[in-house]
C-alpha cells in the first residue's frame, strides 16, 4: 500500500476526535470504516485534486465529507490562512444536510472550541472562525453566478448526480476554476446517476488526470435482494454504518413485490445502480425488461413466421433491426453504426465509454459503410441471418418511405409485404402498449443483450392526458434505435398472433 500523504494522515487523526451527532450511534466517537479510510487516503493523495465517491444511500458519505470540512475549517487539515469551504448542492435545502452535519460535529467539540465559531443561519448559511488564520464555510446552490470570484480551498459537491445538467455543470466549472487559485481540493459525492451520460457518471468512467475514484456499484443484472451485491453498494452495513444487511434484504423484497418505480428507486438509491428512479415516462423499467432475458439453452426455437422490424438511422445515428417469431416469442436484435468515427470515439462522445466496443465483441453491433450505414446492405445482412427463411412481413417508419422502397428493391426483398407504421400518437401509442402487454405476458424471450438492455434503460416516452405513451427519441438519454425496431416487430407480431383465422369461402347456387 502506498504511503498516506500528510493531509490524509491529518484527516485520519482528526476525524476520530469528532462525536457522531445523530442516528443510532449518536454520542459515540466517530470510528472510520475501512472504505472511509480508503477514500480519505485516495482523495488526499499527492497529485489528486478531486476525489469522487459513489456509494449507496445511508453510508455516511455526507457525514464523512462534513467531518473533513470541519477539520479543514479549523486548520487541522491542510492549514492555510483564510480558508474557504463550500458546500454545494442542487438547491439550498439539499446543501443544508451537509451543513447540518457540520454544525452537529461542532456541537460535539469541547465548549472552549465551540466558542471560536460564529454561526449564521439567516439568508446565508455560514460558519466562520478566526483560529489559525481564519476560515469560512458556506452553502451555495446550483447557480454558477453565486461562486464567480471565489477562491475556495475545499469544495464538497453533494449528491452531484441529482444536479440539473446546465446549472449544475456551470456551478461545477466555476468551483473547479476557483479551486485552482489556491491549490484547493474537491470532494464529489453521490449515489449513482440514472444513466452514463450524466456528468457524475463521466467523472467515474472517464476521470481526468488528478482524480481519485471510489465507486461501490455491483454488477448489472443481479436480483435486487442478492445480499452479496447489496453489500458491495453498502459496505457500511458490515461495519455498523447505515442500513443493516437484514433491512436491505427486506426492503429489496418489498420493492420487488411493489415493482415499478419502487423497484427502480431501490436499485438506484440502495443498490447504487445506474437506473432511472422515476418510471412515469419510461417505456419499460430495467427489471421488466430483464424478465425477458433467458439463457441460450432456454431461448425458444425459430419456429413459424418471423417479423422484421427496422429503424433506420442517419449519418450519426444507429440503425437497428429486430427479428421476432410470434409463435415462440423469440427475439433477436442487431445494430449498426457507420465505420467513421470509430466505436470507441462514438462511445466517448455519447458518454458510454467502451460500451459500443463491448457490444461489437458480443456480436450485437456491427459497423458498415463509411459515413452512413448502407440501408440495402444492412437489410440484406439481417435477412441472411435467417438462413433462408423469408420474413412474413417487414415493418418500418412511414417517414422513411422512399429509403425503404429503394433498399427493399436493392436487397431483393421487394416482394415481402411491407407495413408502414408511424411513431406518432396514432400508431406509436398502440405499438408501445402491445409491446408492454407482450412483455408482461411472457411472450418476448431473448438471450442477455447489452444492446437491448442499454437501449431500454435509456428509452422514455411522452404521455398524453389520457395516459397514452409514445417513444420520445428527442428526450431519451441514449441510442434507442434497438427499442424502436423491437416495438415495431413485437407489436406487428402481436397483431398477427391475435388476427382471426381466415376460413375459406363457400359458394352456394340458388
């Protein structure tokens, strides 16, 4: 293990002096857990300017950062004159949580030390001291203008994943630029963001030089009540901090029973997974989609007619195709990107790191063409995967009518019935509902697919006053083309399956 820096040793010596202000351990000396010591050593290591901590709710991340802030304010950690500490959050009420821990720790100090602080609780939340060169701790909300001109020596960005994108990024940039004036340090702490494109996720996935990252996130696809993975997200449970293992398992099972937003929220907040916790405009929750995944041995066979759903992308978009066998429920999906830019560069631009490269390695994503995916070649390659079976029908977007006609002719598929569908309220709401019904009734089965799992986790819908849903590509957070293709294929398959049998006509002579 690398030797701890001077500042890390100062923090590790100071924090045990504090008294826990609230909770079941209130009144007892602060005892650092193993993961907390690891974060202190990493965040205060030499050459580190920013420490990022992602962990499940209730594991004392805010309390830890508040304790560090107090040590900094008192000049016990990284002492320099006129120290300035910032507690930043999405709004003032959220920032008050960390500020409240700071005040609680002050109240646990000896009386002679408490008297050295001036506390202001009015329009401004501030704590000031004149000891050891003086220091000021203050609360600000996500408005970049409120920090311009400041020169903080320590900044705590609390629940960074919950900040509004534009205002949050503006505040973060203003804070980080101010820290550079006095060799300051930032502690960015939060539970997981709902998606990879969030700024906090990018701190974790693509840390800049001088950043220490400590992320407690379990593997994807595990049951919510899996204790081992729960303890990965909640390491404090084993050391008496935050929720106990029994409580976590009980809450997981309650969330499973309730489903919907309760389960999504549990995965995001307690399991620290990147899942949207509000499913009011989600096509399918992560758990609802995971119910469709089966092992390769359990995947239904290719039997009966097959429906091909196609969603064409533009020059920078993904094209996707889904094959669905209505009689068995088997679903297969493949996506395609142009070769330029590379998948690695696209992943960086889209904020998903190496996900596209991993999809290609799994055989779920291909590259073809230079700047655009050649539609006819893509469709011909998809049909080739059917080993001679001709689709019963092909379903596509009515808006791309001319492109489809040319591609069908070039691919030799112009004799296959083509069904035009729109993504507006009339067709889109019906198709989304048919997909949901098929999923809930167990009529969609596919092998684990990172392509589909990623797309469904990003797909959101617009909801009209009557409760109808349609895909909202412009508001979705990632590439949802595989979802669009799947919606088209499965909904048409459902219509085929439920269509009345056509009996032969009879002639009668009078």
